[in-house]
């Protein structure tokens, strides 16, 4: 089972959806097990429209 984590700004000008289809266009990055080189999860980093000071990571799987 793959883990999916979204890192979203909390104090941005818009609300961010816990989805890869969020209007901010989050960037996804694969996380791999170094021993097996198998992908074990994804991290989506959301983009703030303004400088943000508070961020939240949410685990979806």
C-alpha cells in the first residue's frame, strides 16, 4: 500500500484541497525504499499564493 501525504499552507489567501487537483497545482514527488527501489508513497507539496508561515501535513493512506 502506498502512502499519500499532502503538505499544505494553512494561512494562505485560498483554501487548499487535499487533492492532486487542488487549484494551486501541487507538485508530486515519489518516495522510494532505498533497499528495494520500490515506490512506497507520494508527497504532494502545495504552493502558497502568498508567503505562508503555517503548514500542515495530512496523511491520506
